[in-house]
């Protein structure tokens, strides 16, 4: 067991196997279900929740842990963060953002509310469509910030792209401010998503 848990790859693979076994158990020992639109909708929602947890978790890690504690780290130790940890965090961060939005749009399409949500329920009675639509638009804005503002500026700030020292400092500040903007939007986005599922 120790060997399994010492390897992230083995741990993740074991988790996937356990998930598949649980899925099959629920399928065969429960009432069963068909591989129809309801199944694909569930799979899209499951994917959406998993990658959204990673995305928001890394957003909060950056804002609650990494950014506030960087000034406390001695200069000679900072390359460990900027050269190793931050690039890895940003890889999972930006791809989780993209897959969260994509799986959310697929989910909305499969369930037939994509148009109503994207138009915020205007002309269709508001309520659930408005709530989920606000959450979707906030998620899209946040993902846009990740890919088109935070990531390009972080590449300069981390030295992945050559630039002048003053541009590097400016890029680091821009990336931080847009990361904070996403943190600001994260709770309203989550409220909208949960409200749409539970209050309407």
C-alpha cells in the first residue's frame, strides 16, 4: 500500500479503478441505467465537477498560499517556486479552466438549457436559467483571464519568455491582479451554480 501511495501516478490510476468499480457496482446492483442522454449528462457533470475542483483549488492555492508567502521566502530559495512549482501549478490551472468551461457547455447542451443560460433566461422567465447563466458567464470570464491575461503575463514573470526587468515586474503584477479578480469572481460563480441546482 505504501508503494501505491508514494507514486502520484499509481494513486490516480488506483482512484480511477476504484471509481470504475463503484460505477459498475451501482449499475449492476442498483436499478441500472442506460447509456443514453441522461448518462452522458451525468458524465459531463462528473467531469465538470472534478476539473472545477482542481481549477478553483489551484486558484485559491495561488492566492491564499503562494502569492502571500513569496515575500517570506529567501531570494536564493525562490527559484524552486518560480522554476519548478509555479509552472506545474499553471499547467494544471489553465487546462482545468479550459476543461471546466468545455464540460459545462457540453452539460448545458445535453440538458437543453444552453441557449436559455447563455441569454441569462431573458424571455424565458429567469430563475434557474438566470442563475446558471450568471455562473457560466463568470466561469467563461475567469477562463478567459487565465488563458489570455494570467498565463501570458506569468510566462514573462517566471522567465519563460525573455523580457526586460521592468516588463517582468509589470507582468507579475498584472498576473496577480487578474488572479485576484478571478478569486473575487469565484464565490459569486459558485453561488450561482449551486443556487441553480438547489434553489429552483
